[in-house]
């Protein structure tokens, strides 16, 4: 897989002006307003929705959150804390840079080793020039399938690949409140949980990005006390996506098909289900990268 030896800078079309930021002394509501539309990140730390979730779960009681529509005007919770106080509050968002001249393989290995979704890319002077994400790497691999499939690794079925995905699928039933799903996300240190119906069948997914439904100023915090099935129906759907339900795969799905689903759906995790739509495991983008690196080393 010679493509893995290409430099990181070679595959990144991003320009430094495309990197958005907030100041460490900005108030949280300012950062949330930025994150509400598009993820913005500072140049020496990362902040994203998982940190906002951690902030809410650590600092607001359920009673306070239930009354937040009224409390916001008096306590102004989001205006009491600054961005610098919650950067990597989730302990899932470390700022670990890699040089643009490093081979892509090195970046992937570091993502796997550090268990991170993204790495900041710096030039020889230490200036941030771009951000390499797992999504961008998978897109690159998907666009160069022939080169990456020299040993037939991408044709392997999921059932043939050992240790692909996490068998312990963290889930919650759709009759629970949305806040309970976010609390579970926080407690289990994950980015999303599967949604099941009363039969144990997979019906959806709720992730940290869905917290945007409370509004950038927290004014709609009471939505967290809606049933999950109601809350998720309110989340805007990607009209450009060809998928209308939760993304899933089965034993016979190939690694190449899995890559295509990741690229077309823009999701970060895909559920492996049985014929009864009951989840067997969850496969993340990091799991796929780990498998590809492992096969390349054989």
C-alpha cells in the first residue's frame, strides 16, 4: 500500500484559513454558537460537542436542566464559564500534532494509538496548517481502492475480519429521555449510543452532535426531557445522504462496502446487526483504520 507512504500534506486540500477558532477566554455560549453550525477548533487545543456534553453533565443537575428555559435568563450558565475551562473536558480531545511531511501511515498509526478522531497538522515551524480527520483518511482510501486492495484486504467480509469493531454495544431504549442518553454517553466515555425499541431491535443512533438541538445558548434545554424517539425526530436529516434509516451492515458486507457507507453517510460509526436487526457490534472509523494498518503490516 504505497499510498500510505504519501505525506499528510499531499492528501490534504485544506487551507489554514479554513480552520475556525475561538479564544480560550471566550464564554461557552460563544463556542457553542460556533459549534452549532460547524465544528470550530482552537490552535493549541480542541473543543467540540463532546466537551459541551461533558460540561452539561458535570455542571448542571437534572432539575436545573429541566427548568433551563427560565434559569438561563437569571443564572446565564453558559456565560459563567470560558472556553479554556472546558477544552478537552471530556478527556477525549487531546491536541497531539503531527508534521505535514510525515507519511499518512504514521498519522493513521498515531490516531489508532492515541484513540483520537483527528490530529492537528503543523508545518516545520509548528504552525497549524490543517486538521486530518479519520473521515478524510477513509475518503482518501475509498478514492484509491485499487492501490489499497493489492492483497485483497478490502474484499474481505466482516465475518472474516477478526477484532473489527466493539462487541459491547452501548444502547438505550427509545422510551427513555434524551438526557439519559447523553448521560450514558458521558458516563461510558463514548461519542454515541445505539437506540433500541422494546424488542431490542436497532432503530437509531444518538450522538454528541445531536446536543445542538438545545440551541447554542441552551435556551431549549428542556428538549432533553423529551422521549428519545421524539427528540431524534426533531434532529434535521441530511438531505444529501442516500440513507434514510440508521446505517448498518451484516456478516457478508465487505470492507470495501463498509468504506463506501462511511463516505456516503458521513457518519462516524456503523452498526453490525443480525437478520433480526439486533446489534452485534459497533464499527467505528478508527476500527476500520486499525484493520487496514494491521493488514498492511502482515
